[in-house]
C-alpha cells in the first residue's frame, strides 16, 4: 500500500471536522472489508488520509425507539444477525446479514459500509429499502435525512458528499401481521456474491388479503427500487402460487425495461421471476 | 508518513508499537513481529488463511489496517499452546487427521476457536458455517469438521 | 482377511509426522523464510498475450534508489529456456511473449515497494501478433505459429483391432462431443522462494518446490553451474496438486539469477494474482467420442479424438496426454479401438500436471458415454458397467493383460450397495418435475499407477538410526501435504519395530538425497514407500546381527517390536531399541540404510500405441447424490460415496483424507471452477472470482477403502491421491441427468449451463442490420468511469437503461455497444 496519513477519532464532530478539511482527499474507514481491498489494488487511488471511525462508540448499536429501529452504521453483520430486535421486527435483514461472505467478513463488515459502498450486490440494501429505511448523513454543515431508496444514483455512486458521515439508519418496526423474506442466489453456499437477490415483505389483513407488498430485487436493476408495478398486482388479493408467479413475471419485465436485453438476460429473466415468487411464498409461510 | 503509536495485546503479551499506518495486520504480524504462523493466501478476505482473533472474534488479518488493533486483544495460532501444552483443538486436529498441507490450519484453528468459545458443543451445520470463510484445498473439510466436533466430546 | 492384524503401525491412522509443526504455526512454509539483507525480487510480465518484443529499456528502472539489479533474457549466462520434455519455455521472454504470464524482466530491490516502482519504469516496446486462443483453430495450417512451424506438438495414438469392422458390427452408433475447462490448482499457499548465495559459489534456494530435481537441473543449466553447486531445499509445501513444478522452476531460476548477480539473498513471493496469471492449469480438452454399440449394450468399436489446449508451452502435455490416450476407453471391453490425442500450442496459460494428470477429462467423457449407452439399451448405470467392465485377465486397449486382482466390479458393487444406488436411481428418474429435484449418478475408472512407460521410475530413501535410538528419514519424494513423509515413516517404523514418535523426517534437499524423479503420478507411497522399506530392512539386518552377537541368540529367533529387541519364542524383552542402537555404534556398525527402488518394467510402442503401459492399476467408483434447483440451475451435492481399491492403506487417516479432498476438488471441477481466458486475458485472478468449494458446499462423504494387496507395492500399497480426484465430476454430471433428464456436455455445470444448457457468452458478432451511424454517434456520447472496485461503468446520458459495468474498459465499451444495439433494434 502506498503511504497515507491515518487519523482516528472517537467523536463524530471531530470526524466531520477532518472530512471538511480533507474533502475528497480523505477516506472513511469502518470495518475495512471494502476499503482495504481497494487500497491494495495496483493502481488504486490512494487518499491522503484514512479516517478511522471504528472507535466512535456512538455510531455503534441497534436499538428501538418510538416504533423505529435505530441501526447505527458501525453495527456489524454479525451484530445484526444476532440481534433480537432485528429477528423480531426485521427478519429479512437478519437473513441477509447471515448470508454475507463468511464469519470473518460478517464480524468486521458494517451495515454502514455496505450502504455507503453501494455495490450492486450489497446484500443489506434490498432489505433496508423494503423496510422503508431512512438514513442520516452528517457533515460539518449539519445533518440530512433521506429515504435510502433515494440515496443511490448508480452502482458505487450515491448522493453522499465526500465530507458526509453516515450516522444512522432507521426504519419502522414491521407490524405483527407482516412477514418478510430475503433470497440470495449465489454460485456457492458461502463466500458468494449475489448473482441475484430479492427482498420481500407482505402484510395481510384479517381476511387474509394482501394489504401491503414490497418487493426489492438486488443485483438486477441499475439501482435499487421497489417494483411498484408488481407490488400493486398483489394488493387486495389472496396469496396464491398463480399470483406470485405473475408478480415474478412482472418484476422480470420491469427489469428488462430498465436494463434492456443484454447477454446475461437469458438467465436473469426467468430466474428473477422465480426468486420473487419464492420470496413471496416465504412471506406467507407460517 | 507519520508513524502511529499503538498498544495492543497479542497472545497475552503487551506490545507498544510505533508503526506505519499503511500496512495490514497480516503484514504487521508476519513481517514486523515475526509471527509467521498466520498465513497469507489471497489478501482479499477470501481464503481465511490469515484468520486471527480480535477480542475473541475471527477476522481476516489481511483486511484489518494495523493501527486498528490499538487497544485490542489478539490471539494468533502461536498463542494457542499454553504452558507447553497443545490446546485441545490442536490436539484434536492432530488426532483426526485434519491436517494435510497445513497451510489453512492456523486459520481453521482460529475460526474454530472462536466458535467453541461461544458454543462448546456445536452441531455439524454450525461448524461448517464457522469455517466457511476458510478455504481448504486438501482435506474436503470432512476431518476438520470431525476434529472440531469432537474437541469437547 | 488381510494381514492387517500382524502390523503394528501399517494400516493405522498414525498421526502425521509433520502435524505438530502445522498446528502450532511452527511449520515453515517458503514465505516464512527470511534472512538479513534480503532483497525483493519481482517480475515484469507481458503486456500482450502474443507479441514480438522490439525493445526493452531498463535504464530508468536502474536509476531508482534501492534497485540492485535489473535483468532481462540477455543476462542469463546459460540456457535461456527450460522444459522437462520439450525445452522451449522462456525463463524470460527474449524475442516474443507467448502468453500474459510470460516474464520479461526482473528486478531486485531493497523493498517490495521499490521493486514495484522500478517495474513500472521498464519500457517494453511490443509488436502485437494475432492471438490464438482456440486449440482447434491453432491446428489449422494457416494459423500463426507460436513455436516453430507447427502448433500441434503432440500426437499420441492407440490402435487395436479394426474400428471400421467394429462399427459395421454395431446396431447403432453413439457420437458425442464433450468439453472441459481450464482449472487452477488453487494451492492455498502462493509460490515463494528464498535464494541465497552459497559459500563456495553457486546458490541455495529454499522454496515451495514440488519437483526439486528437475528444478535443480534447469536452474543449473540456466546459471551454467554443475549440479553440486545448486542446492534446492524444499520448504513445507502449502499444497501443490501438481502445480508447483514448472511454475516453481521459473521462480527458482529467476531468484537464483538475481541472487548471483547481486551476491545477496533474494526473496520472491507471488501474490495470488501473479500466481494465477502465470501458473499453468489443468488442460481443457475437447473430446469427440464415437462408439459402435450392439442392442445388448456390447461395445464393438470406439473411435476417440481429443484435442488438448497446451497453451504457450509444452510443459507436461506430452505425458499428461499420454495417460489420457492409454486410459481413454475406460475400464471397458472393446476389441476395436482407435484413439488419437493432440496437444497444441495457443496463447493461453500453458497447461501441465494437475492431480489426475489427464484422467479427469477423459473420465468425464467416458462415464457420460456409459450412461448415455445405458439409457439407449434400457439398462441402469450399474448393469451396463458390470456388463462391460474389466475383470482379471482383461486385455486393455493398449494390449496389456491385467494379471493382478482387477477389482472394478468389487468397488462398483460396494459403492452402489452403500447408498442403495439402483433403487434411488430408478425412483428419482420417474419423479415428476418439481422445483428441487434429486438425482444420483455413478462413475468408475481404472488408473495406471506411477509414471508408467512415460518415464524412468526410481526413488531413493535414507534411514539413519541415531546413537540414542531416534531416527532420521529423508527421501527424494516430497511431501506436498499428501502425507508421503508419514507413510514412509510408518513403513520404517513397522520394519524397525519402533514407535512413530522416534522418527524425524527431513524436508527434501537435492544435495542430500539422490535424484528420485518427480513426486507425481501418485507414486509417493508405492515408490517412496518401497524405497523406505528397503532402507529400513538394511538397517534392520544390521541391528539384528548386532543383537545376535549381543545375546548369543540366532538372528531368526529375534525380532524388533514395540521399541524393544524381543526373543520371539519367550516374548521376552532382551534390550531396548536405544541400547541396541548404542551397541551398533560401539561396534562401529553403520545404522544407516539407503533404499533404492526401481519400478518394474513397462513398455510402449509409440507408433501403434500398444504396450504394458503401467505395472499395476487401481480401481475406483464414486456416487453422487444431488439436488438440482430446476428453476435456477443451482446444484447441491447431498451425499457422496467414494470407493477405492488402494492395495493397502498404509495410513488409514491419510487415505481417507486423500479421498475426501479428492472428492471436494472433483466437486469444484464438476460444478464451480473455471479459469476463463478471453482473447488471451484471464478473467479470474483471485479467489473472489475463482470459486473453490467451501465447507458449506462439500457434503458428507462416505469413503470405502478396499484393500487388495498388490505384490508390487510396499505391504501391498498402491495409490490414492489422484484416483480420488478423477471421478466426482462425472458422477455429479450423471446425477444431474438422473434428476433433470438434461445432459451437461461441458464442465463445469454452473447455474447457467444447468438451467439453459449452455454458458452465457457475450456474442462476438453484432447484428449488421442496425443503424451503425446512430450507434456510433451515441457511443461517442458515452461516459466512462473507473469504479472503486476497479471495474468500469459506462452510460450514455439521456438514454435510460443504456449502461454497462465490466472489469475492463474494453469489455465495458463492448457491453455498452451491445446494449445500445439491442435498444436501437
Ligand atoms: C470476502 C468478502 C466477501 C464479501 N461478501 C459480501 C456479501 O456477500 N454481501 C455483501 O453485501 N457484501 C459483501 N462483501 C463486501 C463488504 O464486506 C460489505 O460491503 C461490508 O458491509 C462493508 O463494510 P465495512 O465496514 O467493511 O466497510 P469499509 O470498507 O470500511 O467501507 C466501505 C465504504 O463505505 C464508506 N463508509 C463506511 N462507513 C461509513 C460511514 N459511517 N459514513 C460514511 N462512509 C462510510 C467507506 O469510506 C468506504 O467507501 C464482501 C467482502 C469481502 C472481502
Ligand atoms: S490472506 Fe486474508 S483471507 Fe486470504
Ligand atoms: S490442509 Fe492444505 S489447504 Fe487445508
């Protein structure tokens, strides 16, 4: 690795201070599972300074408040998959976290890093968008909160400025009538990158009709979004294989409308539909 | 480049170090501290040969920046033996033929140590999950899984 | 019942002699060696897969502070090329680069960083040549030549009977094409060496070297030194699987060159990326199988044509393909055989030895054919194999009479009984199509043991009993992790009647043991073990003679057992082994034994492809039970049975370990692994993209060890390392067929092949009907960006959905254009 300055801090204010000074020349370091890989590349752009935020305690932890789950960015995937709050109110996020890389990666990698890195295959992002998460960014100029779904521009490109620190992710607890699922398709059963994934949440009313549906595919679209066209098909309907298959086909159509037909479409077209169907089926299992 | 002062505990020994920040923990252990038991296989977090424990958690030392161990407690394969005696895991790896070329062994031992510290009697699935970030090209994992499963039996 | 009970140590799962060092972190692998003032050696590699080198300018690099040497091919004092069979592999490319892994220049510098910087300052001018990547295209006389005047550098054949007559007798013909992929050995330890100047001139290299003697020969030739001035010492090897041969030879020579130039120690370590880029792979084969068959399932003729991609250099291709040609028919009766195999040069990574050595490829084809045949004639996979499979006395395709215990049917029966094969096979076959379908598949093989008629086959092992009764063993056979040291130690311990803890095994050093050829072809146990037995018997004789003098008893009435000298009749302990060793020393008797074992005769007639190819053979059968996700193409292996006749398991635990590991590697071959090279450019250079099976991909494996002791092996032992690896892939592929009714003809059976029947490839030809001008105009507006993960992203502002993301700029541009074309269409 080429030389750089290393700055470590225990306070958010100091962190934003450093970033406002260095701007593009500094790089935030959390768990480092993405940053270190970048730094090692032969032609990597080496920042002047690495700002280590991993010692900022106030950026760590999972808690609840006023019907919201508050997920601090330094929470590791291991913390998430072990969290009772997540298990209870955001099951699909726990499933996604449990399938990331391998234990060593989950022990080190943070949800903040996963979101900020914005790789197409980031596994916590589809669940968080399905959970209607909001994020709060802080810079020297103050804080901004926005919907996570609005945060991404394209792979690896977000609306964050170089002096922003992600300080919080929040989302409403899923109500008791909600069920959720996350399905990841990779080439092997560990250490695998999502070839495709789907996050889904369904809520049913007392009559068993679907009252709310959220479907977010991963690694399929140029950026993440809920596929409203498919979600709307489900509202007011009774869950059925036919319905879920149709919703899957719709997601597949929507995917192609965005990506066009490319050489990988032959595979992704049928399979994304299948994964959507399976995720929805997973949401109506008892 | 400014050197960084850190203090850390490795294998129960306290270290006060003045280090360059642009090295990984793996480099620090192997090249600076002479702890070559921790292995380098890929440097991108895939093979697990470099696995060490930081505060009891298994991590890939190739993905940790050296200054990030300031104030932490580390365990490497060299620290497994106590008072000249093999750790039960080491003994079990020997007894169950879980070692072939041995290059993955230090990392395997550390991942399974982290598992057993938390869960002394893991099920096979849990063992397989715990070592899923440690690639072994020689053994097909079968005897490693056996060795870990039998440590506390 | 075998003689197992009489043995104390043979057949037991004795702990490996090297295990303690490996579990404590004390074992020293090549990268763990460091000495003061060592320099870092680095290689500048080719920029093009095929190009003329017009000029190399190293002047800027030489001026970098901390650089101590910059070398190019012209600085090599001796032979500039090496190669075990065909000597044409460049140590450093001089006039031409032939694949991307070719080295062009070397640097030795104070630190790795300085070396890297200096590398970037070397200027090389190239004239790119046409890149040849398709072996069948390479065979075309019109195609540009990579070496000499013919790209085809091997043609082996086997001729038996008359295939035309055979086809005429057939009721029908089965004709299929199969393809296999490049496979990376994926030893977890990347290559490393430390070269030190030797005191009396010459050089001493410690490294992760599999075949020390050939490496020494090539190093000495390159340096113009006699063999006794080049010492190659084996560091503990972190896996090899056939892979640390030529790749290590070039590294050793390069480090030695830098070392002698600077008179300082030079360390070289490959990153994983460098390793994957430069190292050789398992050969991709294209296999054309044509069988004439009778309605009852008898095979009347086999005509087989195989093309092996040899890549840029010959390496072991002549030997690898020779094993293929000998074994290409499988262990099945057939009177009329015509087999041709070719190896050809391309600008891909060169290909060479890898565990299996030419058998995994042909076994995939043979065992697929067998199942296709079974289906055609309405039999099940076991019936068809039992019907056609070899028995004792069978005459192989090369005319060899199999006079030993041919246990093919035994292993087939034991394996299938273990898992209820036939019942499951019938059940899965008739189950209705569901999301997840199970299937079960069978494969079997025979395999020639050791080198066979492909090379001189002899090994030396040395046993030296110390004056205190401890023992040192060393051998020309190297331990790469397979446990050769332990097996030789066990044999020594058995003969000397001592416990294993007395034995210390030394890593191989070319200056201390005789040239024993390469540790390949699973010959470690049968050859190294036989030599160890002879060495131990020499020492045993000395000990017993001395004991007889000591006790006044007859030699015949004495034995060495449990670390004691025993009076056989009374069972009384007469002296400890230590006392006996001390007594020999006092009497001036050498307690040192050198055992030399040369393999029995084999023969080969290259013109007719006939001969006694191997002195003995082993037999194995594997069964895979899989679950196929019929909607995504994902295959999970649920259960696996691996049954092998090993002759005699010297060390049970080690044999099981070889079986399990072989299955896992075969699983990767069947389902996951593919080293893709596009236009001469490798696509996978680390384990993020080259997928090895993890602990969650390898199933429980049931190993069945059959022991039909072979008169030609030590204590009856034969081999297991490679047989264990050569059958999993076809068993899995046959299981997928059983589940889905779809046959995979190309490995690996990844998601896309299983779901769609083919791999996804970016189309090379673009639709010409498109409005070329519009596309070009739009492409001009494209914006590209290097993403932090090193990939490229491109989009065309204003055109929604037209974007691309790829590893290289070129690939990214192509993808973008393709998307655009589709959009325009
Ligand atoms: C072997 C391996 C396997 C992997 N498998 C998966 C997988 O299966 N699924 C998956 O989604 N990912 C995977 N990853 C990627 C990675 O582990 C995750 O993206 C992880 O969550 C990143 O977190 P981190 O804390 O390590 O990030 P870091 O590397 O520390 O940071 C990542 C990026 O985010 C920025 N950043 C981090 N935190 C903040 C913050 N609070 N404010 C502002 N910027 C911030 C950094 O500057 C950097 O740009 C894998 C990585 C490896 C090496
Ligand atoms: S070297 Fe760290 S995971 Fe491979
Ligand atoms: S024992 Fe060789 S890699 Fe695991």
